[in-house]
């Protein structure tokens, strides 16, 4: 299986976008649950039932940010030429 840098970059970007969208949706869901609970019964506001969704959504967005930084590093590393690399001296026979 030949994995090229272009495919790896595409996978990183697509997974980062998917995690960002899913994390944003879960974060929004958690905030809406908290707002609905506060409007329905202020006594339940202390329990904060939507906090787990806020936490999971925030964690997914954090992972998406790290994947996007990895994609940028791969993209920038691909643009540089490997002039003084030790792998350039290896020859394939």
C-alpha cells in the first residue's frame, strides 16, 4: 500500500474538518441542553446536564486543531527540499 504525502495530507485535513464539525455540533447541543434546563427548572441548573456534551465537543475541537497543525507541518515540510538529508546518499540497486 503506497501512502504518499498528498494522501496523508488529505486524510489529516478531512479528519480535522470532520472532528471540528462534530465537536461544534456537540458543543452547541450541550449549550442548548443547559439553556433548556435553566428555562424549564432553575433548580436543575446546578446539575448542568449538558456539561458532558460541552466537554466532549471541546475535546473534539482541540483534537481537530492539533490535526490541522500536523497537516500544516506536513504541507510545509513537503515544500522544502531535502538537500542535506542523510537519506539522499542511499542508493536503490
